[in-house]
């Protein structure tokens, strides 16, 4: 509620990120964590899968080497166990792609640079891959898709086609056209009044 004048007492129940405006800002800008973007979510799942597969293969390799050395060849050199363990750690380290997050950041940075060259600036790198996953765009019409020009310039009424003539609106041409029956014009005026969802005025018969 907006207060224009007067005196009163106000009770503050929340400030900052705990207020309604703060919660909206936190949800919009993602401050304080939140859900992972689609690409980072897939990357997290893939990293977990690679880690599990790497541990399985490294453990299998270690067991196979131990069986080969001490089961088949009956080796008594137990100092090799440490070497076998280090080899297993090496296999596990090679299985984990440490450069994958860096490659992802570089790819998003290049995408951001490409978008900026097409006059589309993004605030965060995550926006690049998020926009690539968009399937539906919800946008306001006036000033965005219609460039704030809400004038009808062409129409087909009662079998008569009114072509576009520059930026001239079609209304005055329909009003003076004698090929359209007056009752049809009046019905069209009533329909326009019903469909108009603002406070604009409409005059008929001038």
C-alpha cells in the first residue's frame, strides 16, 4: 500500500533477503545457491558416473595385479604392494577428467562472446547454456514485438480488402468506403468496443 500523506506507526517484520523484495531478488539472481543449470546438472551426474566407474576399474586392476603377482607367480616380495597401490591410484587419477570444468567454462565464454557480437549481452556464463535450453519464450507484446505501434494498417471487411498504405491506419479508409454496408460497419464498431481491453475511446458515426 502506498501512503501519500499523514502520520502512522510501522512495524518492520523482515529486512534484506528476508523481505518479499529480497526473496524475489534472491530467486531472480540466484544469490545464496539454488538449483544447478541444466548443463552443470548433467556435468555433475557425468562426473559422479565417471568417478564410480574409475573406482571400479582401479579396484579391479589392483585385485588382478595382486592375484597375478602373489597367486599365480607366488611372489614373496610384499614390498611391491605399495607400488601396486600407487599404480591403482594413477589409474584412478587418469580416469577423472580434471580439465572438464575448465573446458566447459571456456566453451561458455566463447558462446558469450559470440552472443555479444550479435547484440545479445548476458550477465553470467550460465545464461548462455540456459538460453540454449529454452523451448518457450513468454514475452510482453507492446513495445517488444510490435515496437509500440498498435495501429491496424490492413483489413479484410465484408469482402473488401484494404491493403497496407505506408503507415496510414485503415480506420479512416473503412469509414468512408461506400462498398461496406452501414450495418456491417456498426457491427464492426461494437465488436471492437467489446474486444478493446483498455480505457481508450471509440467513436462511430462522426
